[in-house]
C-alpha cells in the first residue's frame, strides 16, 4: 500500500505531464493525494462498467487512457454523464488518473504496442519529437506481403469488437513499410503521405480524409489505409501500462477486461 501522493511521483516519471498535447487533460482528475492505494485498474475509458469492475476488484485507483474531463463541466449534476461518473468515483472512494497523449508519444505507447503486435521491426516514431519520443509509429514487416494479407494480420492481432477492420486500396498491393497511429489518426495523414509507408493503420477514419488520401499522388504506390476499432487499438496500451505499474513496490495493477468499444454489433 502507498499513498496516492507517493504513487503520483512514479506516474509522473512514467508519463510526464509536459509530454501531453496542449489540448489534452492528463494526470489526476478525481481523488485525494492522501488516499491509500493498493490495487490499480487500468482501462481505455472510464465507464460505468469499468467503475463496477474496479469496485468488484477492490481497487482504489483507476488509470484510463482517455480523459474524463476534456471539456470543462459546470456542475456535478448527477443527471448528466460526467457528474454521474464523478459521483460514483467519489462515493466508491476511487481515484482517477489519466495518461493519454503523454503516454502515446513514448516508445511503449499504443502505436508502438500495435507495431509490436503486427511484428514490425525497426520501429520509430512516425512524427518524431526526439529520437525516442513522437506521435505514431513506423516500421517494417519482416517480409513483404499483400494488403489483403496484412489487413488479415491486423484483424487477427487486435481484440474482436463490434467494429470490423476495413481497408482502402488494391488488395494485391505489396506492403513492407507500415505507419500506425492508434487513435483517430486523420491529422497525421500528411506525414504518412510524405513518408515511405505503403500502408497506414489507424482508427476512426472518415469519408473525406480517406477519399483525398488514397487519391493523393506521391512517390511510389498510392497510400493504402486500414481502419480499426479505436478501443481495440488502444486496449494494447493497457498491458504496457500494467507492466510499468507492476514495477512499483506496494501496489498491484490489473488490466480491465471490459470492452468499451461503443460499436457493439456488425451487420453481415
Ligand atoms: Zn484514443
């Protein structure tokens, strides 16, 4: 057991808040620094089901990838979602901590975890801030394959959800260099188009950015795109976080078993 105050020092070492994007809201979002922490639950999102899971496992702290409070809230009105979730945390003596873009930019962030799951080699940040920090990841498959075969590998490497893996491009196109951004990676498309990647794997891609990206002339083949579930992609980070937390004396960390993908069913 350790105080949240003492634990926060480790958390800030793991995921320095200065690494977060300006728009992000990371660190402690609920709880008292004097709280005693013994068991930590790590999840992608803070939902009712995740709070239920934390209470059942007798956790005192939930660490999520996604912030609970990205926009300011005007009250703790429990008829509204954020007030409801915060009230449940407070009544359950649960603290809540967020490691988001400050975790993404590191070498064990969600994009690198995906790169490892796909077996990529020589993995580096896609948009480097330094040698070891940056957004997204880019790396190489050990052997060239086709887009359709690689898309099958992507699908098989991620947890199953209600959202299918889809791709855009010639199924027989040869794939060797792979760019990745785990969460909603529209904004990195210009960097991908400038890179030597054959394919870009990300989540939450929208109609117009895809239409434009695949039609953009570039050196070599047009870019191929693979769209995956945001939750499935970032659930891979949960194990990275548990590994880091397990090195802290006096606390134990559990990976959430709750699938928080809001897409629940695909239609065949
Ligand atoms: Zn995300």
